[in-house]
C-alpha cells in the first residue's frame, strides 16, 4: 500500500492510496480521512457513476463531523482502472466508473469487476489490519454507491453495523441504469439480477437489524426515472425493516445536497459504531 | 446576468453566473452562495493561481457557516477568459487564472486585466444592486487571492469592513510569482509595483481600521519561497495595524487546509458585517 498524497485536515489526515488488489487483480486507488487520536469506527463510502476516490473527500464536507466523532472514512474507487475490456470505456454508465459494486459473471468482467468482494472483504480487512477499525464498520453511499451500500450492507449484515444512502438506486433491475449494467455484468437472465437489487433482497426477507437511513432530494432530475425510493419504502414496510427516509424539498443529485446532510449520516452511523 | 447552474445547499442556493463585464470587456463568470432568509452581509472570496469561480464553492465547506451567519459569498473567476493576449496561456502563474487582481498597464493586458476595478467596484455593485448587501461587504482570499484581498481591502478600506486571508502572498514584489506577474502586467519599473504589494502599502501608512486575520500552514511548500507572512507581520507591527496571524502545524497549501479553518474566517467577518 502506497501513499500518493497526504494533507492535514481538521487535525486528522486526508490520504490518497494505491495498492495491488488481490480481488480486482489490478492496482486500485482509495482515499481515507483518519481523525486525530484513536479511530473509534470506520465508514465505507461508495460513490456514484463517473466518480473516483476523490469526489467524497474533496466535496462532501464530512471531515469536521468525522473528526468530532473520531470516525474514519474510506472511499474506494468506483471501478477497476487501466483495463481495456469490451465496451469498458464507451459510456458513463457501464464499465469504468460504473461498477455497480457487484461480482460480474460475464466474460472478461468476471476476472476484474469483483467490486462486491473488494468492498465487503478486501477493503473491510484493510480497515481492520491497517486502520484498527476492529470490525466497527458501517457502509454508506450516493446514487450507484447507495445501491452498493444497501445491497452489500444487507447481504453482509454481520459485517456492517449500519447502512445509509443518499439519492440511492434502490431497484436497479427495474430502471435503465441498472438494466444496462446488470445485462453487461451478469448476463440476460434476470433471475440472476435479483441478488443485486435492494428491493428484491428485502422482499426476499433479507433485512438489517438496525434502521436504514436514506435521504432523497425532491428536485433530483433522476428521482422519477432511476431512483424511486418509495419502492424501497414499500418493501421495507412489508418486511418490517425500519427505514428513515427523508424526502427533502429543493435538493438535487449533487454534492451540494450531500454536503448539506452528511453530518446527519455521520451522527447516525456513530450511534451504531460505539 | 445569466444563471448557468443552481443547487440548493444548506437551505440556501449555490449559483453559477455569467455576465458581460463592463470593466473587463468580456464575459465573466462568478459563483455565489446565498443563505436562506435575509442576506445580512457579503464576503468576496478571491481564489488562487489556476483556480476558477468553482474551487471555493465546491471544496471549502463554507456554506454551513455562511448559512448560520446569514452571509453570502461571491467568488469571482481569477482572470478574464476567452482572450488571446501575448503569453496569456503559456504558464500557470501569468495570464489566465493568474490575474493578481490589479489593473494592468501593459499593452493588451491594460484593456482587459482590470481585476482590481472589477472586484472593488463592479462585483461590489453587483452585491449591492442584485443581492441587497447594502455595503456590508468584506473581502478574503487564498494565496494569490489573499494578496488580492489584502491589497484591495487596504486601499479600499472605506468599502470593505474586514479583511482575512489564508496562505496569502503578502510581499509579491520580493518573490518569484509576484515579480513575474508584475513585470508582465505593470512593466519593469519596480516603483509601480509598490501600490500592489501589501507589505509596501502598510509600510507607506495604509492600514485598515479593523484587525486583519491571516492563517498560514507550516507544512506549506510555498511558505519559504513565495509567502513569508512574517514580512507582513513586521510591517503591521511597525504601522500599528492589528494582525491576527496563526501559523498552523502540519497544514499545507490545499483546500483541505482552507476547509479546516474557514469557519473561523466567516465568524471573524460576521463580527464586522453586523
């Protein structure tokens, strides 16, 4: 693990890292913020389409609140980089920058696009072995990263203390972004898609022991084309999954929205990371 | 004045604007954050070399504190754009992105690089006429923008209620960045440079009625090559200019430093904008 950059921030450190991932089988980048003093818990933040390991750490304004709660954050990149798979670099919503945090099964992609295992196991172990997180780890994300946080957090509930998401994709098998990605990463059999769809997971009885927190802006251009948080609200209600969903007037899909409410998410997770 | 983008943020609005500047004689961009409710005062933020109107508004984490104090911020671009003057686009520290916030006198540049007048008069009037700032206006900036805030704020002390800077260039006529810029914008006569050098201004008796606040990181790569805040400290002491200079352990020249202390700057200015 190599440090590419380091910056003091709110008494702690922002670092940009590169390492040889055993899961992804290529070099991967991630960023961290570590608070001053002891690390009392860690949050994995998964970013959305087109993002890298830099967006959250530069634009979310989270460091102050992480420092106050003595939590660290780790932000993995949104896909493998430096490969040249079929159609990998043709569009913003498939391939590089658009992994959807699953283990791909299609030829070529199945060798490297194993972001589910990368996040749930390799990043998780880095948090324990390099950052002393001692399994006090939660997961959150934005948009495609919200999908990642919900699906990984639900399926690995023994590993993740709490889940939250901002403007998440909750029902990818029913929306254009998800359908394109799942076809490319998982193939045409839609039965295989269900294991990567948060609504389908909850519907099948997979729930989390703690409440899930979701914030959604009402002026989000993707709300009624790609997101449909009420679908998740419906299945949670039927499954008895506690959900704290806030629909927020005037906010859009940008980091200006994320920064406005990230304090609430950090305080939410800190309750379960104690 | 045309709105290019608008985002809700901390209950207020982030906007990106474009207008035909009468001072610069070309289109200029700036960004604003306006808090919810009445605007009780305005801060002009001047950015550093290579920045645009976007850096502060995306990376400084200032919106929360501005909203709390009901202050707005306006971030002008760091130079004219879309021109093609001699040597304008050859280097990062001269021409586009590097105006140094003065009124140029050299051929070609004298027609457009009039950023002093643009900030002190045109932007100032926009704050009064379009945003109801009612002359409750302060000025701050980073690096080259700190130089701009100090020189404009000192020379226009009747217009600006308070001045602060982060990692500012305080003595440009004595350092490589400033010498290159002043030669290009003002010509070879170094006597003409003094009117744009904060140390020279204070030495000549130009002071501000309120304390000046400066933060400087001790791990800043430019500290002992381009910045030398102690030069400003020395002349302020001799001139009786109250200065609150903090030298901060471990911090560098980046927005991670700015975001860590921007709350203090906003609270400082809010005292004088009441």
